[in-house]
């Protein structure tokens, strides 16, 4: 009996103590339900298929309430800022035009990570589906021409760490980076090393691995055709067959939605890029990347054209120069507010960023 009374006394004392602690916290400035301060979560890697315009691979910031002008200002959010879209081609130790060594690629990623950038796929940029922690800036890595140096599987079945995919996966494993990048492969060209990353018996395996890991596959046409000089029927043939071939090899519900225009040479009728029909089969592309060595505008800007997304060719000091320019000019850089359900931006935008689109489809927060 005495033991029961003691246990009952202890239980009552615990409840009273907890109640008094709660009251004391509320009375003397303890945090209530909403502190008004964003709580950041570290980027989390995602292995979801790129078959839809899904999350970028990062976990958005967790807020104790809806986004407000005060929170956006504290973060310095600017989702009308510019986004670097980078162009890589061959990854090899042999120096030359359009090449980057695996060591240089690894240094590029380390540099971007140290500067507060986090990778997303091209489809995420084009759709405005950018889900990043507060204060983080997106970057898109793209790879044209599907060289064997971009993705190589060794004789023992392991991933070549000196290939681009090997470097990207190592960066993901190191933390603070995601398996996000967009690859634009060729399908039928003279150089067999450029056909779907070489290694003919591994081509489907590679495409499926990439999409399973979270990377995006886009079209670079079937044969790297100069679309500006091509007959409209040939343009439609290349775009339709590239899309259907890649989707067929990847399987499932995967959709190829973005296009790298070969050499940046657009067809005379640019409407052919967005949609068309060849041999009774329709095709559709919602975005296209080109050349130009300039960073991209925000998808929320009135000046953003999803079919003309410029890229910075990564060679020499081009990458560091582009980032240095964003840092040197206040207000140019895209900075996430951490809430993918809203778009936050300062009222006074830097020159050249355009204005906010009217059809955002989500709340706009200005400060």
C-alpha cells in the first residue's frame, strides 16, 4: 500500500511540475507555437525517378508557419534571381575544346557546394518546381553528346570513378550534393563512343541507372542534326524518334521533356521544337537549352523562355567568373525561401530580371 501511495505521489508531482514549466515558459518569453524563425533542414538526396517533374532532391526548410515578408527578408530570398545552367561535354584527361578532366569536375562541384549551390534537374528549373532549403541557390549541370567519359562501367561491373557519373555519385556520397544532372545523349552517330555513352551492351542499363538514381535524360536529337539547315520533316523525325527511343529504353512511365538544341542552331520554324507529329506519332518538349555563356533567368520571371534556356560552357575560368558576377551584383542570384509552395522576392528587383509572372499558381511574397 505504501509503495502505491509513493508512486501516486511521484506521478502527481511530475504532472504538476510539467504544467508549471509550461506556464513559466509562456509567461517569461519561451517559444510559442510560431517563433517566426525559419528552421533549416539539410538537403536530402532523393532516388525517385525523373519520370515526372518531381522534387529536386532537397528537403525544403521547415517553417512553424506560412511564409511571410519578414521571413523572406530575413532569409534574403530572391526567387526571381538568376540560375547557372552549366554545359559539360567530354570528361577526359586529354585537354581540348569541350573537355573537362574528372579532377576538374570534382573541383567544380566542391566550389559550387562551398558557394551555397545545390543541383536540380533541368526539368525542375523549367517547371519552377524548385524545392530547396532556405538560403540555398539552384544550379543545373547538363552533359551533351553522351561520351563514354560521361558514364563508363568497368569490366567488373562497377562504376568508373573517373567518369562524370562516378564523380557525381562520389559527391553525393560525400554529402551536401544530390544525384541531379541532365544528360542529353545521342543515339545514331558516326562515333560509336558518342552513342548512348558507348558500351553498346550497357546502354539500356546506363539509362535506367541514371533515371533510377535521380538524374534526368533529355533529347539531343538522334544524330546531332543541324536543325537550322534541316528540312521540317527531318526535324520532326529526329525529335520524335529521339524521344520515343529513349523513353522505350528507359521504360516505365518515364517522359523525356527537355531538349538540347544541337550547336544552338534552332529550326526556322521554332514551333517544331515544342510539338509535332511524325509518322503518326506525336512528340512534345516543354523546354530546350541552347548556348550563349550566360546564366538563366528565373522560371518565375516574365523574361524567362523555357525553349531558350542559356548555358555557361564550363571551360577555363568560365564557371568561377559566372559565380563571381552573381556575387558582385547584389540581387542577381536566385536564393530559395525554403517554401516550394510560395515565390518570394524583394520588391525592388535588380535590372534585367524582368517582373513576376501573373500566373505563378502559388502565393507571391514581396518584401
